């Protein structure tokens, strides 16, 4: 998809548009707004009268009634209605990335096609090209929601700009009828010429969150909250279905595209995102309510219910087809919906999120025009929307809002996709995505197989670590996660019988010479006892350097660890190795009798064993 410079806009209901080629929530745009007028069935300048929600099948729709102010192309007179998927029905919210948001009394230039029922209209390419009147300046300006579309890049495409209202309406009428070519310089005006630095409309998608990387964006619910699956951390999964009949013109009907997209989103490193390919089956929807959308996690092909405006075989602008495409096309390639639970707000890492209930993708007739490889990237992009990701602020991301700006990659993720996945879906619910929480060290030992946490989805970072737990951590770190110690004999320590849950690891730690226990006569290990910071320094020094290693004589680095202290050599060795800077900069101090908690243990192990940290 990246062999020539081209732009497809991906939109999401999270949705996908294509104007020239396009994919789910993807738009392959025409060369200019004049070409958009040509491929639209109607173009009209109209004022919003009112808005309401309806439910078609299982899908909430937003219906907006307009009053015609001026016809530009086609016959759209008096009052007419425009419907789009998205909105709220009861406790279920549906998000459409890139769908236009209209305000009562506002006047808009609309590019329309007939809706499936033949009575209403729908936008040609969601918010792409739609302009809102600014009465103070006499201009028409783009909607902010257009930034949520994914655009397929191609040469010579003009960005939608700010235009003189009267002149644009007159020129578009002439261009649409074929009486005049498009003259951008006649009608466009730069925002800075008006003293405007940016649009005054509030952005729709991508709520500001406290602790995620700046590049990461998330799908929002209709009321603006970010959305996420709430069960991944506790073992839940998202199964995505390929449905039959598959996509016409794709070798296997799109089976491998859905399979590989699901595989790309299954357990990215340092993340518990768990997407599975559920299989292939007949679609479960029947076009009840004139829609194939439903919260069933299905990918439906060939737009059986006419949910998406038809792709045009040309963009009416003389554009060349990128070499990776199989044929010219212009319009929406596919649409994507995310369903969220409007009755719940769940706190995650200090922010409120709406739970995702399901996803749905409808691929347009003719979407095979983008070719096999780009079709797979489209599917991967839309499954990412289904997981809850919006359009990340990185051109190299698969979840970027433009396709065609990075090398064609098929069903694969970029580095920012992985980082955002670990930020939202890190392993443990009680370990926020923040270095202050030791998150990166805890993820490192989990990735290395040293810990599974204290229970499903939780790590208990502030719990004091017990000596039995410490034995398991140290043995796995030293020998590897796959190492299985021999069965315990129960004869080494009087308080560790052979059937004790951690006995094999405790006896292995003894065989390795790391510990002789906590007491003699009889020899005991004290498995439920806690571990002091002095003891931990000694254990880690032995594990790292060997049981016969003798650290250099202590010099008194820490005020509370004099050279005569029994563990001073090991403590100062850990300081020299960069494992610890102590417990307080005042002094400095080490707090040798302080108890080690599980988060601190993670850092000790990650540094001593040089484990790779997530970014």
C-alpha cells in the first residue's frame, strides 16, 4: 500500500472510508473537493433543524433533519434527513470514528449519497469534505472529526481547506455539472489570513488521559470517554469471525486477512491484548433494519445490506491507480463500529473508561481494489479499532490515520502500536502504567516468566515478599522460566515438608548455595517470613557473582550501614552495580532492616539479571 504516495482515509464506527481506494474506516480521497462533488449524488448547503437517535436492528443511528439553503448538485429541497450509524440506544453506545457531528442551527455543505432505505441520505465519505459555515468570516471550514478518518495517500491530492462561502458554492455547482474545471486558488483562503489558528470545534475522538504516551489515541464512547475491553487482564479474549460469503476478488475471500489480523493483536509483548481468530461461518445478521452491523465481532463482506455508499470506479479526477491495487476505486472501503456499555464507567490507571461490548466490520463491494497486501493491513487496522485504539500520532503505526505513508506491511504492527497496547493493556490491573509504580520492572519479570502475579490479573506490588516467594523468583531468574527443580525431599529444612507448595524451589536455592535457611537446630527456612533489604542484597550478590564471591570491604556508602554491618559488603556491591541507590537520598540511607515489597523485588531482579524493559 506504500509503493506510491497515496492517502486512504480510515474511519471507524469506528469506521473506514476509501476515496479512490479505501479501507475500513479508510478513505481514498478524490484529488480535490471538486472531484468529491462529482462522485457524490447530491451536494447541498443546509441548516440543521433537529437531531434524534433511532435503532435499526441492533445499531443506534443518529438522524439529522436539515433545511435546504442552497442546492449545489441534485434535487434536495425543503427538509430532508441524513442518517449515520452511531449514537446511544439504552445503555449501548456506538462510536463512528470520522462521522460528522452537527449542531442545531449550524449550516453545513454536505456531500451525500442515498441511504439504503432510499428515503434518506447519508454522507458520501463521513466527515471528509463536509464544511461548516463561519458566519463571522463568511467562510466554510472543515470539521474537526475529519482528523479521525484514515486517508490513503496518493500524489496530487489537495487537503480540504477553508473556502469563501459564496464563491465555493458557485464554483462547485459549475464543476459538478461539468461546466467548469476546479480552481482552488479562486475560492480557498488560508486560516491565518483570517486570524484563525485552528478550528474552534472540539475534537471528538481521543480523550486526554493521565498516564499514556502522547502518541497513543483511543476510541471514545458517544459521550467522550475512552473505551477498552475490561477482561483481558483476567484471562478474557476477543474472538473475531470471518463470515461467508467472503470478499469477492480476494483469493481466499479474506480468511487469511482476518486470521493474520487477529494474530497480530494476540499478546503483543508486555501486553495482555488477547485477540483470537474465531473461525469462518455464515454471517449472523439478516439485514433486519437495513443493516449488517451487530455487536457480534464479525467481519461481513461485500456490504450485503448496503450500509456503505458504493465505491466509485473512478474519482473523476484523472488519478492514476497505485501499482499494488488491482483496479481503480474511490470511496469508503469498509466501516467499523465499536459498541460500548454506557451504563458503566471503570477506573483504569486513574482514568474512567467505558467497557467495550463488541465490534462489527462491514467491507464494501469492490474493496478488493486495494490488493491482497493492503487488504490485510486494512483488516489489522480495524481489529485494532475493535480492541479500542484510535489513530495514533505516528506515521509508522498501523493505527495511524493515513495509509500509504509507511512501507506496506500487511498484517503487522508498528512500534507505537506495541507501546500503546502495553500502556492500555499492561499485565496487572494493580500496577499502573507509570515508572513510579515500578511498572516497567514488573512487566520485565513477567515477560521473563519469573512471576505470574499474586492472583489472576494482579501483582500485589505493595505486599511484603515472603521467603517462599523469593525462592521461586530467584530460582526462575537464575535458571530460566522453563527450569523445573527436582521434587523436594522434605529433609533439608524442618519447616518445609516435601508437599509444601514452594518446597522444590526452596531446596533448589539451598543446593545452589544461596541460602542455608533462617535458623539451625533444627535447620529451618522460615518460608512465610519476610525478607529484609540486607538479606536481599546478600541473596542477589550470591546469585549474580557466585556463592564463593567475597565483595570488597565496605567503605560506609550509606549512613545506616557502617562497614562493620554484617551485610555491608553485599549492600555496597548492589550500589556499585546500580541495583539500588538506597531508601532515602537524605544521608544517604539504605534501610537494611526494612522489608522488601514485591515491586522492589521486581526492580532488583530486572536490574541484576539485565532483563529487557518495555518501552
